[in-house]
C-alpha cells in the first residue's frame, strides 16, 4: 500500500495536528471509546481559537485534538471514526 492510499488514524489523549488534510483523504481522527459517539457530537465538543486558527476538540475525559490551521467549517463526518 502506498502512502497516498494509506489512511492515518489517530487515537488521542493530547494531540496537536499541523498537517491534518481537511476535506481531503488519508487523515482520520478516531474517537472510538470516548464520549463522542457521532459527528453530531463534535460541534458541542469543539472550541475555535481564531487568533491561532485552531479547532480544539475535547471529549468528556479531557482528551483533546488540536487541529492547527483548521476552522470548524472545514470539518466533515468523513474525517472522524467513532467505533
């Protein structure tokens, strides 16, 4: 399998991602086993810091993914796994 077709899955505790491919392929945040059960849960768990252009998604246990350079409007369900 070449790098282009290989999906990257991230399990998080604290994760800073600077090269997340919003709207593209290959990058997936895996929230399986967290308090986030579907993409519908993501907006309520998200905070956007405009001064650093970063979306921070935090689950109930304090696991956080910092998507640097990503605004909330760039997120879609294909970027996440929940099971």
